[in-house]
C-alpha cells in the first residue's frame, strides 16, 4: 500500500468524489476512475519486474563501456540480420497498423467512448495535441527535419529524380515521420487505452495482451512482456538523452562562446534532468501540459518565421509539389521492401537503403511505442475511438508535413545555393537544422535560439511522458507517486551520463541502435496485442457495456469501501494466485 507521502496530487487520471448518504453523516471519499478490474501481480513476478531490468541495463552499459568495439560489432551483426531477413515483416507491420486504424475509424467500433458513455475529455484539443506530439515525435522531427531531406537529396527509391532537387528526400521524410509512423503509435495506444479506460485493467502491456494466450502461458508471458517494455523505455530514453544533449550543444555553440565537449554535455544532461524532475513532480496538468503547450507555440513561431523570412515563394511551390508527390507515391512507398537486395544474403546492413532508413525508423517507432503509446493512452480518456484515431494520426501527420515542407524545403533551397548544409550534415547530423537557420536573413540567430530551446523542451516532455509510462509499468496495479517519478528521471539521467562520459558518442550510438533493433521482437508482442484488441471489440456484449459504466461510475458504490487507497480490493481471497485474477465486485462482498 502506498504511503501518504507517495500520493500524487495530480495523478493524471480522473478522480470522483463519491458520497454515501447516511443518517449520521456523509462519508466522502475520492475514487479514481476507472475502478480496478485487473490482475493482482504475484510477489515473485513483481520482484522480477522490479529487480531484473536494472540488472540487465547495468550489464548492457558495462558491456558497451568496457568493450565498445565488440558491442558495436554484435549490434551491427544483429542489425544486418534484421534488415536482411525481415524488411518484409516491417512493411507488413506498418500496413497492419494503418489498416487497423482505418477499420477503427470507419466501423461502428469508432463510436465507443474511452472511459464509458458519459466520459468527457480531460484536456482541451490544443493541450491534447500538444502533449501527444511532444511525447511522440517532437525531438525526432527537430533532429531529422533538415538532416533527412539533405542526406536523401541526390537519389531515393520509388520517387524518380527530376528537375526539382531534394523532392524525393522531402517526400520520404513525410512518409517516415507522418501518417504511417503515427498509425504505429496509435494502434498501440488504442490497445492500452481501451484495456485501461473501458475494462479497468492497469495501463500496461501485459494487461492488454496476455488474456489472448493459454492460461498457463499468461503469467510468464506477462512478465517477459513487461520486462521488454521497461528495458526498451529506459534505454531508449537514456540514449535519446545523450543525443538531445549533443544537439542542444550544437545549437548553443552557434550563439554562445562555448565549444562542444563531454563536460558541456554532462552539464546539459544535468540541467535537462532537473527540469524533467520538476515537471514529473508537478504532474501532468501543471508540468507536462504547460511545457507541451510552450513547445507548440515555439514550433509555430519557428515555422512561420522561416516561411515569412525565408524563400517564401519556393516554399509554397515545394509544399504544393511535394504534397502531391507524397499522395501519388504513398502506396508504393508503403510496400517498398528493397527486393533488389534480397536475392542473396545481405553482407552488411549498410548495403540496404531500408537498413539506413525505413527499417531503422520503424524499429525506432516500435521501440519507443511503450512510453509514447502509454502516455497517449493515459491522457485520452473521454474521446471516442474514432476521435482518438483521427486525432493521433491525421492531425499530427499534417503538422509533420507542414513542418518538414517548410523547414526541410528551406534547407534544400539554401543548400542549393551554398552546399554548406550538406557539408555540415556530413560532419555532424545534428547540426543540419542550425546550419539552415543560420542562413535565414535578419533573424537567423534568433531562430537558432528558439530551435535550441525547442530541443530542450521537446526532450523534457519526451522524458516526462516516458517517466509516467515507466512508473505505471513498474508499480501497477499500485499508484506511483511524484517522488517515485523523480527517482526514475534520476536513474535514466545517470545511465545517459555514464554512457556519454565513459563510452562517448560511440557508446551512446551503440546502445541506441541496440535498443531500436530490440523493436523487432517487440513487434510480435504488439501484433498479439492488436489481435487481442480486435477480439475484445468484436466480442463486446451488453455485459461489457455495463462493465464500462460500472467501473467509470463517479458515484459511490459498495465496492469502494472494500478497496485500499490504490483502488485494489483489500479482501480478494484469490490474491496472488497464478498470474493474478480479474476482480469481480460480487466476489469481494
């Protein structure tokens, strides 16, 4: 049971004050919705989930820092194996994600409301879009919005090289960071959201997945799934921490009299960690929400400023042309598997275009799905499934395309004139955005400052959202408090500091690549989860609809008196049996 000091003043969920009328007095208590209908985790399983991930993460960090060459070689071989043998799988996986999202939108299922029929959104549309974009692809888009179009400007598959240099790079960047990527996040998030808000499960991958498996397999499978989610989240956030520090430093050196060094990176990581810890402590509404809204405002300022002060006519023309090219080539790009390199075993992943780009980015999205989807599911209560899917796929995709269409096209334009951005990107990929902004007339320095701040705030929101998801994975079904999230932030920052200070950039890159390649086995878990979601939605009955109402009823219910402050029944006679059991309120009378 949580101690009073661990109670979260802003848990990010819905609390209802339930009052029981009695002749003596009104007994008022707070009930967190939805009511718990999940599984009680056996003591041994909880111990494994709490202890094993730190040990495995420490082992991975030690291995990379002690023998960086050996670790890099191993990761390279694994990347070659995944790229050479399973590019087709990532193509099918991405198509499945888009297809399921489309089905959820056009079918009657789309009318189902997350949190029951009377639930209403907790956050305004602007706040909701700001948070889901910040936790999803904000930091990745900052990094790649100029770098990818520049690196792909000469030649790309599917899209023929024409008179407009860089068009193919812009269109592939739309594809990699737009609709398909967001559909891959969305399909995971809706599995978690429906499981939690409508069925009363904990906001974890095991609860969204295991009941489709044979009963004997549910307990061990649940532990393995949760271990994968926790390790992917910690290592993904820690290595992104390192790269965010490097990109922030790259921007800061443009406007401040400092040089990039390990010491500067460490200072930046500490500063990011402190900001994130404060945000995590304050909670979603006071921390994450406000920073995300700031991100959105600064992003709008940056894009509008580049559009107005940059090559406006060229940007308008290129936006029109590349949007049309994207819609024309979307289907061929979605099915592109690089068959020309699959006729013989792949010698090295670098020999495959998909190994550099699509497979790498899809693995990135899958590996980051645990914390991105977990947080999106958390903040989306009260929206119908149709509203959810359209909001998580269409709106962010349009934002991505406008961002890349303006920022990336400006990079292509200035590079056509000077060639400097290509040279800078070849030396340091993270510098491509700042190299472009430096060339914007009149306000280039000011825009570099805005972009540098955005690197910091986007990463803080990514880490903050990841901390919420990680706390849920580790502590569920008990509630995690603000101090626990602060400890998680400190732990992730420590991993980043050790990697960057001892192993350097190569160690961070190796661990990040290893984490992303780890998205390959996790994709099979997600497919199981998708199948389970479809099964749950298609078998929805009157009893299911009544359950949705019961667990989301803000009024007082008799079962509330028999639950502890975490909403877990105090007198469940089957607690800890097997993989845990679903709690029926009739069983706890």
